[in-house]
C-alpha cells in the first residue's frame, strides 16, 4: 500500500512524475511540482484526454486561446486531447501534488 501524500525527503526542486497504473487504455500518474512551469513558448498538445485533480497546493493553467484557470486543492478538470495548454504557476509551499488520468474519455 502507498499513500498519495507521502513525499520523499530528497525532492530538491525537481518535478516528479510517478506512474501508478499504465495499461492499454489508461495511465494514472502522480505529479509533484515544486515551483515548475512549462517553458515559455512551449505547449502541451496531448493525443489523449487528461483528467487532473490538484490534491495539494495552487497552480495556474493557460490555454492557447489566452484563457487561464487558477486551481487550488480539490479542483479538477478535463483537458481534451489536443487542447493546447501550459502550466504558468505551481506553488512551492505547499508543494503541488497532482493526480492525472490519461485516456480517451470524450468523443472527438
């Protein structure tokens, strides 16, 4: 048994991506952000939908249409496949703990 909130003592200031489940149809991962953002001019453009919940911390996502969304602990959303987005802020204290589920959840 593991605990989603259990953190390593030697995280430093790196971002951690931990795969919890990876199958043919779905990937579930825990992401720990320690202040990281998407590099300027870079956009995520994923082939699959991504349902994500921020379990701890605060973060801001920016979409390619210039709309943004501020997230706090407990907030979740669905990012459709090929919906270009980037992370422009993640809190350091507390660290951000995300749970992301990747798959084909919507008809495109």
